[in-house]
C-alpha cells in the first residue's frame, strides 16, 4: 500500500492517484497546476500555504488506505 511522506515531491504524490489533487485543493494548495510541484516536497510547500502538513499527510494516507 502506498504511503505519502513529507519528503515526497508533490508531482510524485499527484501521480499516485488522481483524487489526491482534490484533497490538496481543499487544503488550499493548487499543486496540480503549479510548476513548483515537480521540484518541491510536500513538507517544504505546505507550511508556505498555511497548511498543517502532518494533518494533510494523514488525510491523504487515509484516502489511499480507503481504496
């Protein structure tokens, strides 16, 4: 089962499952259309958007676990 971590590149996370883009959008991160997604980690980007990265990772992993 795939798991998301803070040190993963956002584009790699988005490639795991198309539903993750909506989770990121709901959190206030428009990563799917951002050129920075191919070089930034989730842990590096989330705080700049005012997002609690640990809570976001928990939500993404719960989504992946539900599939």
